[in-house]
């Protein structure tokens, strides 16, 4: 640490015995503390104190040709929606019953307008056509300290509609029923908001 405070030199080859000793100790420890543990990836939504929840694509599961623009970090988004059969799914837990509003965060150039998307929750769904282009240029993150990394993107917002939903565990699924141009769109996420009325 004193000689290499930035930890730029890999000493694994010089200290193989210590490396494997520490590595095995870590795996033993993790196995012990995670015994019987299952990864919980369900997103809680619908709190009265926090009615808005952003369902980011980095917390989703997706199929087919979809992939991240970036490395799947917080500010990344999904691109390459070139197959209308692909889908994006979020596991959510609605903590209260009621009316929920869904807003899509997306990018779609003028040439690709006209694709149809379907958002479904259980047996209820909302169908919309992407009819407003939004494709602003990428920009650098405004951090206090310079950093290397992916560029950011502004997002268009499209209100998809509202659904009356019962509390409990469910899935929010975004699909396309028809692709008009070379892609459906690029997706940042869905904003889910509990409406008090």
C-alpha cells in the first residue's frame, strides 16, 4: 500500500501462495454467510410516502437481441431492440392496491416512429404507439471530479396510461406488438407512480 497506493501493480504472480490463501478464505466465508440465501431482486413499489418508483432497465431481465449501451451500470440503457418478440421484465412487489400510472423513458429517432408497445401487469395491459421522436445527443456526466466512463443521454417521457392493481408480487413486462422502423426504441426504464384518488 505504501509503495503502490493506487494499486496499479498486480502482485498476484509474486505472491501466489498468499493470493490463493486469501481467495479461498473469501470463498469459504461467502459460502458460510450465504448458506440458504436467495438473491432478492424484487422492487417494492406503491408506498404512500414514496409514490414514484423508477424501474430501471439495469434491474430488469430482458430477452433476445436486447443489450446494454454501456456495462449495465446505473446510467445505462437498453439498445438493439430489433426483434419485436424481445421483452423487458421487472419483478415488483406492490405494497398497496390502487391506481398506478406508467411512464416510459425512451429514445426513438424520427425514422423509427410508429412501433407499438404493450405494457402488461398480470392480465391487464396498456397499448401505445411510439409517435413522438426524441433523440438528443449524448453528454458527459457533470461530476465534481473527472472520471472515465460512458456518456449519458437525455430521455423522452411518454405516459402509457394507468391500471388499477392489487397489492402483491407481480411482474411489469414491456413488449412490442409491431416494429415500424429499424428498431422499436431505446429504453431507460419505466416510472411507476401510485395515484391517490
